[in-house]
C-alpha cells in the first residue's frame, strides 16, 4: 500500500483518477480531491448531504450527485 487517506465518513463511490488527482465522494458529505502520488488533500467541496455517486471528470469539471438532490459541476482548480 502506497498511502491512506482518512475521511470523516464512508467512501461508497468509485474514484475518478485524472492526471495526478484522485476524486472521490464521501458520506461526510464532501467530494475530495487527493494527490495521487502523496495521498494528501488537494481540496474538498462540501455539499448538503452525503456523496455516494462516482464522480466523472470532463474538461476540468468534476460532475457528481449528492443526496441533497443536487447534481454538481465543480471546476477543478
């Protein structure tokens, strides 16, 4: 195992890996962007409820759904 990344909830979604970033949703209720090599947090985006959908990334935008009923499109910095 190369690294571990701890959240404050369960990770039920599959990750999306684009370049040097791993994107994954969590029940805590954040979408996380984690550095693929170091396993460190790059940024996170908080929603109104748990994120169990697997993110999809296209043209620098991360698309995912939250249990708050919103489909998000977040620009990856």
